[in-house]
C-alpha cells in the first residue's frame, strides 16, 4: 500500500454485537415477566425503567447491524469507518482481539473504552487487510497490540 493512496476495505461488526442483542432481548423478556410477579410498585417501576433501557440498547444496535455498506478507509493521516473519522494523532493504539473471532478496535487517547463505531472485523481477506492496517499503524507510530477489547455501546 503506498503512503499517498487511500485504501478501502469492506468491514462488518463483530459477532459480539449479535450476542449482545440476543442477551438484551432475553433479559428484557425475563424482566418483563418479573414486572407482573413482584409485589412492590417501586420495584415494578424500576424494572420497567430497566426494560426501556434494554429496548433502547436493542433499538440502537439493530440499525447498525443491518447497515450493508460498512466501509473502512485508510488515508495517510486518518482512518474513516463509515462516517466516523479518527486522525492518526488521536489513536492511542489498535487492538486485535482473537478471543472468539478476530476483531479490531481503535482506541483513542483519553478514552478507556472503544466506541462501537470503532470496533469491527474485515468482511474478506482478513489476513491481508490486517497486514495493511498494521503497516499503516507502523508508519504512523501507532502500536498494534493483541488483547481483549472493552467497548462502549
């Protein structure tokens, strides 16, 4: 990959996002059943609030999962994932998580968690694309590590 070229890659969201939707759904259904069993009004209101938070989480995840045109673009000075841009100066490190299926997270300086928009996996040619991303990171002095990705919904 030449330094002055923009590279585009097809990406998709990690499998953990699908598992998260399934878990949110199961927990929401169980809490909904629990609302009708509890005797305390305040506990029922609290559970209803938690259910609405869960449904909101599901509602925010599903449109992102259904987006078909997910794309990673690497330019000499920044990375763009769909509409989210991160300059090379803002990237603390790139994390590769091999725990279930390989996924990649871009950690920004000053942030503890990786936002969902910066957590992805390659749709095809994973090894080649990862090598090119790693080479770009190396040219820009960005460390690439392997480990667990902790992300924010």
